């Protein structure tokens, strides 16, 4: 991947969501809810954003939960990525 995020932006890739419910019902793609868990692939340098100093608290490889409708979806080499601000990341999953 050759995407280098700027400032407080982070490149993430959505993790695959389950295709069956707990009771065993298989969900078609149109009925599945958009996953909110992702893996971080690239992190910007931080710095001054909108007059405030931003320190990056996430790192490459972290699994995170992000805001449902956050970010900009991009497609590079037939892979889909989302570029979000660090403030759109809600939590790091251990």
C-alpha cells in the first residue's frame, strides 16, 4: 500500500463482519450492517491541526472501533480503505 496519511489522519481497513447470526441465519450482503471495527494500516505524523497540538495515540496494527459514518472511502489496487481523523476513532480493542 502506498497511502501516506497527513496530519491527524489514519488509514484503516474494515474487518470482515460475520455473515451468520447467532441462531444460524445467513445474512445477504445487503442486510448486513456496516462493520465498525477496523485495522490500522498507516498513521499520520500528528502535529498542529486547527491550532491545537495533536499527538497520535494509535499505531499501525491496532484494532479499533470507529464512528459509523466517519471517513472517506478510497479504493487503491482493488482494495478498499477508509481515511479517518484520529478523533473519529472511538476505542482501541485489545
